[in-house]
C-alpha cells in the first residue's frame, strides 16, 4: 500500500511541529494509521518529503570553563554562614541533569 498524499502532509506537519522526531516514531505512527509498511518504507517516505536523519553530536555535560567557574564560585562561598545563605533566593525553575539527559535520541530528522 502506498502512503497517500494526505497522510504524507500529516506526517510532514507532525515532524515539523516536533511531534515525530525519529524514523521509528514515523513508522509507528504510520502503523497506527493502518499502513502495513516496513521500517525501510517509512524511511523512504521521509526521504520523498526531503527529510533526512543525522546522528546527534554528543556534547560534554560540563566544559572545562564551566567546571572552573563552578569551583571558583564554591570556593568563594564555602565560608558563608547560615545567615548569609538565608538572604539567598533559590529558584527551582531551572532543571539541571548531572549525569545525562532524561531521554535518548540518537537520530533527529531535519
């Protein structure tokens, strides 16, 4: 079964909006839409719409510059008293992962 033009437009919109990020997700969505196609065919559908995959570049969690700045900050504040720290407002609005990310995607469509 060939994927219809309407379904291709739907898939393209989903990819552009970030709803589908990998070829596997596109394949799963097509299977959900009752297209009985192989994973390779799903990749070919993406290629026909000018979407290609690239392996994500791994970046260091912290650069040497970041580590140096954090150490300098810690040394500067290591002798603060409890009263000093009471004047600081901590915000939990920024999430920081120390050992990696919450999810793993090694391919991104573009």
